[in-house]
C-alpha cells in the first residue's frame, strides 16, 4: 500500500485526506491550489514546466496566454513559505517551478 503522506522538509501532504501541514500547522488551500501542490509534490526535486502545470490545472488543451499559473504559484508560495526560513516553492528561470528543500540551483 502506497503511503498517502508526501513529505518535503517540514511540509506534509496527506493525499488521502487532502490536507497540508507545514511545521505542524494546518494550511488551508483551495482545491486548485491543492491540486497544484500535489502535482509539484509528485515531481518533488524536479522542475514542473508551466505547460505541465497549466494542463494539470485545466483539462482543456487551450493555449495559456494569461498569468494564471503565476497567480496560483504566488498564492501557494505565500501560504507555504511565508514565515519560514527554508523556501520550498522555487522558481527555475526559463524552466518552471520545483518543490524542494534544497537551495535553488541550475535546472
């Protein structure tokens, strides 16, 4: 049986209950924010491209011309990383985003 818990540093994602905690404190996410976090968690340590994120959040195969991905990333970053010295949600310039406790490095 697969462990429903995904852990990245002090972040815990319970994929069965769809709950998120950081340093033991519950974090309230919208369904779409949770979906984005789960995608990044499944790819943890690897870069998730903006296209991958867009296609995960929206089932339609429409061209992303808006900054919707940026908005969700920023919301998630604010909820997950504010007040913590270790920033887990990292931007990889020109590539996408990564969930990792390691210092941001080249993609």
